[in-house]
C-alpha cells in the first residue's frame, strides 16, 4: 500500500513539473542587441583602460624608487636605508589603495558600471518578465554562459521575441 501511495505522489510531482510552461532566453544576446548597452560597455572599457594606465604609473613609481634604492643601498647608512624602505612601502601601499579605489567592489569603475548598465538591465529584465507573463510562462531560463543547461528545445527559445519586444 505504501508503495502505491509513493508511486502516486511521484507521478503527481512529475505531472506538476511537466505542466510548467517555461521559456529559454539568452540574456547576453538580448543585451548585445541594444545599442546603448554596447556603447556603455565601450565607454567602460575605455575608462578601465585609462584607469589602468594611472594605476600602472603609480606602480611604476614604486618600481623606480625600488630600483634607485637597490643601486644606492650599499652606500647608504642604516637610517637612510630604513627611510628608503619605508618610503617604498608607503608608495606601494598608496598605489594599492588607489587601485582598490578605482577597481574595487565599491570603486569608481564599479560605480560607473552601475550608473550606465543598471537602467539597461532593469529595462531588459522588465521586458523578459512582461514577455513571460504575456505568453504564460512560469519559468524563464537564461541560456547565456550557463554550463548546466545541457539541452533546450528550439520551441522554448524566445530570445528573438524578447529582443523584438524591446524595440
């Protein structure tokens, strides 16, 4: 008797799962179809390159100071060596702090990324949600960069429809 109840519950769960309507959307393709997104990414790349040059210059100063120290080290007195080493460490710490200020989780580049990308993300996610509700989908699966998505039916793929709804 318990086996029959277990089998019936298992069958009902299978029906419930198969009864869900799902669609597959490649969010990366959707984002890349939006000109303002591509412009924002290009702007962020240029900004990151500019910031990286500034960071590299700060670390080059540390490297130059260290090279100078290495050349003069033998002729320096102990207190002068200690002062040089402290100056090198301070410059290195300042360079690391600058790098964190620019590229860190709450750095300038991340703030700019949020400023430029977040409104586009919200628009895309709203369009996906709106489309899913319109076609009666219970679940939306994102197929972009998802190594666990092993198969999807072409009938479930709705990326192009979402792109059209954004335009």
